[in-house]
């Protein structure tokens, strides 16, 4: 049986400095601007390339996707904005994934919590997610292999984790003053 690969990417850390900005318009903060390209480099080292790269229309998602796309040599003009990835709810996102074109074998999604946590729990099963991951922090990457031939065949708890990466995993090794 063939499989599909889905990479869930939570947007990098955003700024709350300007309280007049709508949530939709919040930019990346300094840490987010550093973490997004770093996670792109980690993703590039995995040699996993998307055939389609979808993102929430929020500014912080766009900037995260652009920085990652640059590091994995994915053409930025091919980034695809999907409105339901901006707090559309995990059930709607699952239904959207089930409708993806089956010639796509590897897709990347940049979105937000709680939807990404809920999607991860859906694909991995709640028990595994709650025991092993619990939360997808900002700029995290969760790659899933789903043993299906068609996106419409995806089911709850049937995915296998390929890798789970997040910025603090790499920063914890840094020496602090």
C-alpha cells in the first residue's frame, strides 16, 4: 500500500506589541523571525519536499511559510492560502484534507492552535498525542505518514509519526551566560 505524508507546521512566535492590531494581522516577533528559518533548515535536512504547501491567510502564517519555503527551495509563488486553516476547526480541516487531489503525496500545512493540536490528536490518536506530544509549540513541525492510497481514506488514529521537531529542542543545547 502506498501512503500520504502530511507535515503540520505551527506558525512561528508572533508579536503582541501593537494591541491595536487584529489577531489576523499580527507579525512575527524577533524569536519567530529566527525560529522559522531555523525550522526550515531542519526540514530541508529531512529531504522531505511538498508537492503542495498550504497556509492560513494570517500574516504570521504567511511569514512562517515564506521563511520555510525559502530554506527548502519551494517556490513562494506556489504557496496556497486556504481560509479554513485560520481557526476553521479541525473537523473542517479534516474534511478539506479528504478532498485533496490524490496525485499529491506530500503536503505541508501552516496553521494555528488549537486546530493543529486537534489535527495531531486526530491523526495519531488522542492517547498517543497526549502521552508523547501534548502540545505543538510555535514553529514546531510534525510529519505524519498516513497509510492510505487516497486522501479521502484518512481515518482517526491511523497515522504514524515520522518526526517531531520544535525550536527549543535545538536551543536547549546552547550554552547560556
